C-alpha cells in the first residue's frame, strides 16, 4: 500500500475538539493497518507537548519517538473539517481544516513532512482542500510531486 490511499481520506468530518480530531486521524491509521492502537495515544501526547499546527489550516499530528514500534507501515491519514477545529485555545483564529495524521517507519516522516509543507504552502490549494467535498481532489493534491527548487 502507498503512503497515501483513498481509504485514509475522510471529508466533511466534524469533531468536538482538537483531541477528537487527532483521534479520528489516528483511528484511520489504525483501521487501515498503518499503526497499532497505542500510536494514537502517542499522537495525543506529542500534541500536549508541542503543537503540530503548520499554518494555512493544516495540522500534522504524529506519534512520539517512543511510539516507533507501534508503526506497522508508513502512511498518511487525512481528515477534513470544513468548519475548522480550534487548534490553539489561546488563539481561536488558529483553525485546522485538514488534520493529517502521519505514521512513519524510521526517518521516513522527514521526507513526508518536507513534501507536505511545500504542497500546502499554496494558500489557494490549502483553502480548496479545506472546503472540497471531493476526497479525490485532496488525494490528487497531496500525491503530486513537489516542485523542484
């Protein structure tokens, strides 16, 4: 299975709060065989110590180093929240519309993070991905090759 698969993209989701949004992304990773259930707790633990909000409405929760044994295969899970989720309670304007859960074997996530950052840097594309009801559109945007520098 590839790093990104249609079965790991959910659009038009709702969540009670940031923790619920992270759990939803984590559960997609678990249900599609990327991680063991314990990985989700690591995602929540990392978020409690350091925000994974990138900007442009995108957050990239991932587990702690200690959770590397809970990763079964490298993968991304994308959950779209069109109404946005408050990511920083001190700044209620910081809303996440795309929550991209990352599970990586070894240092594989560094390349993933680099590619993601470049792709979502485009504010127009990030906004389109935040509002679309078409999971294929999100898949296509995140599957494209980053531009050469």
